[in-house]
C-alpha cells in the first residue's frame, strides 16, 4: 500500500500545502517492509530495524508516551518535538497526554509515505505539526520551553539521519525559552585572550546572561615573578602557586554567581582541583582550546576534568584528547566579531599611517622571520611584537615591534592592499605543509572586508573557497606571486574581499560559533537545564502588562533579568513626576529594603 489515505491528505494540506505531493512522489526503497501484529495492527520495518513493538505496538506506544509525558512535566516544557514518526503510534499516545504544542520531525519521506498510506493519522496531523525531510529547525518563541524527544527505534536506522536531525533540533532548542547563565574565563594573555571577550559578547547577543571574568589584570603580577631572580625550577613553582591562587579565585566566582555553564578559553588558569570544585557546584565545564594541541600540551592534565572540549583541530587532535578524557570532544573553528572586524572608511591621514601595498600583522615567529624577507623589495610593513633580533626586517617593522591594539589592527587590515596571512610555526620554515587549523586572523580579515593571501591549511576549504574568496598559497614563492598579481588587479582583489566578507557574515561570526557550542551543550543537558528555576526577564514581565507598565519596561533590553534593584536603579537620574509604574516599583523596593531583606539574611 503506497497511496496516501484521503483523510491524511486533507489534514496535511490544511497545515502544510504541497507537502502531501512531495511525500507521494517519494520512492519506497528496497528493505522498507510492512507487516501486521497478531492483533492486526500495521508494522513497519526499515531493513533489520523494526520501528515499533512487533506484538503489541499500541501498548508499547502507551508506555513510551507515559514516560515522555513525565519527562515533559518534570522540565516544565510547553512544546515537545519528537524526532521519528514511525507509524505514529507513540506520537498519537503522547498527544493524548500532553497539552502543549507538538512537533513531529521525520527526515525520511519514505517513512512518511508508508505511515500516511497505512494508518489514519488525520487526528494527529490536525493536532501536531509535521516536519518531513529538509533541514528545518525550531523557530524560537519567547516564553516557551521546548523539549526534544527521540523515538529510539528511529535512531537505529542505518545512515544516522535521525540522529543528526535529533542533534540539530536539540541545538536549535537551545535558544527557545532557555536563558543560560554563563561565566566566561579568560587567560592572562595570548591569542586566546581576546576570543574570551568575543565569545562573551556573542553569548550575550544570543540572549544569555553572561559574565566575563577577565584575568588579564593579573598579567603584570605574573610577569613580575621574574623579579625574584629565581632559577627555572623555582620559577615554575612560583608560577604554579600563582595559577592555583587564580584558579581558587575562579572557583570563588563560580560559587558567588552560580552559573549554568563555565566556558574557559585555552590557557585559562584552571587546574584539576578547581575544575573538580566547579563541577561539584553543578556548573557544566566547557573548554574551548583555540591553540595547536601539538605545541600546548597541558590539555593532557586538564581535559579529563571538563564536560565538553571544543578544539580548532580535527582528526589526530580529537583522538588524542578523547583518549585521556570522557568529555564530549568536538571541532569548533575560530570566528570574528562583526561589531569590531568591519570595513572602515579611512581618511588620508589614517591611510598614510596604516597603509601599504603589502602588510602583515602578527608576532615574529621563526618561520615568519625567514619567509617575510621575500617581500622586502615591495612597499611592505610588518606590525606586531616579538620581532627583536630580526635585523634584516627591522626597517619594515613598525613602531619598533610594539603591540598593536585590535582597533588599530582593523585599520591596518582596511588600509593594506594585500594582507599576508602566514600561520605561525616553530618547526617549519615558511609555510607549514602539515598546517591544519585556521587562525583567527583569517576570519577577522574576511570580516573586515580586507583582501588576504593565506597559506594553505587542511581545514580551510570547507570554510572559504580558494580563488573566489581568498588567495591561497601552497609555497612561499606562490605567496609572493599571488601578492604581486593581485596588487596589479584591484578589481579582482575587491571582488574577492567582498565575497569573503559575505561568507564570513553568513557563517563565521562568533555568534555562529557560540550558537553551535551552546547548542551542543543544551542538546545533551536540556533536561538538567530546563528543570532548574528560570529567572524572569524584563520581557517576560512586559508581556504580562499593558499601557504605562509596558512602556516603562520597554526602556530595557527584554533579556535583562527582572529584579527590583535593576529596575529601580534606572530611576536614579529620573526628573519630574513619576509615572504610576515607577512609583509602584519604588514603593516595592523600599518595602523590600525595610521589611523583607532582614528575613533573608
């Protein structure tokens, strides 16, 4: 039987016009077989996988629905997404127990066709939204709590399509009715330090409550340890003790703020003891290791104490970390902040100060010191630190090798006609043939609308297209040749830079990265996170009010946690007569101060 039942067609057409035709046009692959249970109920098998109980599918569906409904009630869900339609028995049973919104996701149109041809599911189709095939994901609705449920038999179908869809929908549910409290921990210095700030801002823009614990203020104290004149062994002991103090401080911040997630960037001073304490607090521990795992190997000591580890390398890196940790290890490349890395309109003075035909921004690693000699015959400038001793490059190193601020770097990107982007290496001269990860500068240049010539990296092709968005060199001679060619072809240079910026905005902001990271966490931890108490936001309260209250609360970011202190603080500079909502909030705040807080202390 493969013709869709008329009642199903009518019900489906009323909700999703055109879907019935797509389903009907789908071929049924070999191995999709229908049979009957002893009592006559239809059964569907995909290959060796039965999609329902073989003797009593109705009773089994009722048991599944009971457990699912209990889970939905426990987390306070108002919307349920079920991945896997099967023949619909389990979803029908859930619809009888759950009063909230119901979505059924079935990526396999052949399963949809057989289900809608075999059983009368018109009641279910009227009650629930069916998402069949395609890559649709959840539309976030303010105030709703969504729980994504898996129908386990569907996850066993070969190919893994249902499991991938499950993870995608779980990730998209991360922003639906769930506002996380996140503590971002920076390192003291280094290339991962600014990424902590970018990540914190991105998470805040996604609607989460975020605190950035910026540890760079302790860098001078760390550097001052050398004043003791201690030998190497004693110096390492001092640095270890100093790091322990900082780690204790981070644990104290976790205790004070009670975050849902602690996101540590590479080289954040967190050791096993502090991470164990943070884990005991109930916070989910996440490490974003935005460094080369071959060079910085301290991950061997701490990876086992995180719940999630994200890296900028794949393959060998994921295997190595997975071998020493039970954490969920995933690939997550760097990105850029579109509010910072953006095209600029520079005046003549700025263009003269920052511009050149060819430029490079970065630290003076050995391979760069050797490779960049090839550009000394051009109008060439080097910006950045750690170039001391590179005597042959001294005349092109700007400001004596002083550090360049992020803001100035963006100006340099915009003022330079051809930006060189040579990844650092301590064990290869010139271009590293084993280079895999893509550095932050690749994304920052693209986001700034700047043209770049970058050395070939194994993980670059999925991110940007060579020859269309970036000029990619496999050898130093090719890098020199590409720089010369694009200097002479300004139109091509501008077109490629524009393409790279469009791609970066569409796929590579830190907003995209944090959405992926937090989606992966929420996808596995949604019950735990949904079951915790949720802090009401200004937007929640505003939706319950009207008139003057709604206008008053409209002054605030709707994602701001709603507390009397925050609301009343906004009235400090208020002049003139108070409106009714303002007077009410002031009265409540005074009452809380005078009569209630003493009972809470």
